[in-house]
């Protein structure tokens, strides 16, 4: 059903009405900011660099840019305002739900200049429409937010692509780094009934965050910080990648198929005593001992945990440790300002030491549960009780049961996107994303 044709008796209309918190026009600078960041990910790349190899973990730059504009056109201009498509055959070119991944390399896509013109026309048309919107169209706020956060997520994916291909660091990325050292030890979370999930008065939320519900957890101890490079080096040195007993059957098959002996972007010189280095975009940098290990898969995290006599936290345990189980949006409370309390938004341009940002600690004393690295949990991605899909039905439901949940965001995640309740999800083999983990144990 076209969203513009919904009546106020529609359950969806009633639900998204609850998500209207500010005017649509107030979102226009944010949409412009998201677009500027998107373009910054690619504007410095040559046409030759745009011709990327077919890999199952990336999209062609040209297709991804067109898809971002298409998504905004589809949900705002076409479905909300009834506008015609800006370019012909857009559905056959950019609909990610209908175009198989590998086919995106063989489509007759518009040129780079034509794609950028499409993006410009779409953004301007959205702005013009928003300035004329009737206040009664409460569901418009939902769809403008959906488009904003969709672009933020694709921006982070573009950064992963640059890392995967060994391209240079994006021009906007900062270089802030103040050594702060390790942050060892555990905190104890007592058994009890806690609340996780989003509340109807939270503003925009994704369907997989709905709704807040109680969970019971047993007493557990969880690391105050993510696993560091120094700790992971010990795992590697102790034969962690050679010891079959540390790996699940699926994890060992995956490791064997790739002949892995260390994380994907690590290398060590051939000289005796040579230090480990990590590839950061197109540069090899010294492995910072107290920064969190990153670019590791769920399988690698599981093997480390078994080696250490620990385990990954469940998704519920992670959120309780992050929020105190009190329904807050961030570890520090409900006020946003994560830039002052976490390594997000690209301001540091890299991971930083795990002891940084004590002002962002959770009620239980966990650090960096927002930003720095996405953190794997032990929980398969699935629905919360009473789940129902939102209008963008392909966002969550198709991935239930095949992906694992990650939490907390990374240095590359937009500050406005991430909360302590935000659920990310990837296949357990993915290691191109900026993923780390923290460990826990049952008390």
C-alpha cells in the first residue's frame, strides 16, 4: 500500500505518529550533512578506483551512490508525496531487495556524473517538498528519519569498502589520539529483571528495537573494556589459530578455508622480534597495544573467549551492562552528546585506547559501550516479543536467524545514529567491519 494513501485508522499510521518529535524541515540540515559525508567517502577516488572487483562484502561505488539517492526518492518523493521517478528504470537499477548482489556489477548504470546529478536533484527535491509539507502528515517525520539513518549506515559501509580495497583514509577523518592505556578487570552485574529495547516515546526507532520488555539475567561478570590488541597478541602467540579445540566446527572450517593465522589486516616482519602491524586503509601502522582489537569475525571472538576461559555476552547482558537495565538511551543517560563521551563520527579516524572516555562509563562501570568498535554478542539476530515489520520490510526480517547481533557502534558510526539499544547484525564470518568484542563469565 502506498504510504500516502494510508488512513489515520491504519495501525502503521498510528504507530509512526508516535515517532513524530520535530518538524520535517528541521531534518533538512541533517540530510544535507549525511549527503556531504557520503560524497566525502568517494569524491577523492579516481574513475579507475570506482571500478571495484566483485566481492561479496562490498558494492560497486557507482551502484551504492545511486541506491542511496534512490532509497530517498522512493520513500519520500514517491511514496510520501506521489512524485514520479527522477530517472527512468530506477527500480530496475537500484532496488536492493530485487537486484541480486552480483548483478550490480553488470547493470547498465548511469555514468558517475549522471549519478551525482541524480543525487543532487533528489536532495533538492526532498528539501523543496519538506518545506511545503502539511503539518498533519505525521508519518513524514518517520520516513525522513528512515532515509537519514539509511544514508548514515551506507556511509559507514563505504568506509568499510575503502578499508577492504586499501584505499586512502577518507578526507574528513580526524587523527585525534591521546594514549590512555588499558582498562583491565571486570564489573559484576547482579541477577534480576531488567528492561531492554526501545520505548514508544523514544522518537524514531527501527522495527527490530521494538519494544521495551523485561529480561531476566543471572549474575555475571563482564569486562570493563573490549579485548585489546595486546591481549589478542597473546592468543595468537599461544597458537590460538592452530588449536582446533578452541574453535567451533563452523569456525574451524572457515579458518581452514582462508588459512588464517592472525586477524585479516595484521602482518609481522620476517626479522626476529619484529612487531605486529595493522593495515589502516592504505598505510601500515604499529599495532597499538591498548587499543581494542578490530576487524575480527564472530568465529575469532568465540575462539579467543574459549582460550581465555570466558564467553561473549548475550545481547541482553550487553544492554543491561551498558544501560543498567533502566531503559536509558546511552550508558550515561538520555542526553545525546555522544561526541563528548565516545569515539564516534570519525573524529579520531581510528580506534583509540580502551581507557579513554571515562565520562561515558555505564552505571555498572563498563567503558566505551558506545563507539570505538562494534562489539559481537553471542545472540543470533531475531525479533523481540511482538515484533512486526515496519514499512521498510527488508531491513530486519530477512536476516533473522542467519546473522549475529553486534552492539555499540564504532569510531566510524554517526553519533546521531547510535544508542545503547541500537541493534546491528552481520554474518559471523564478517571481519571487514570495525568489530571487536568484550568478554564475560557467569559468576
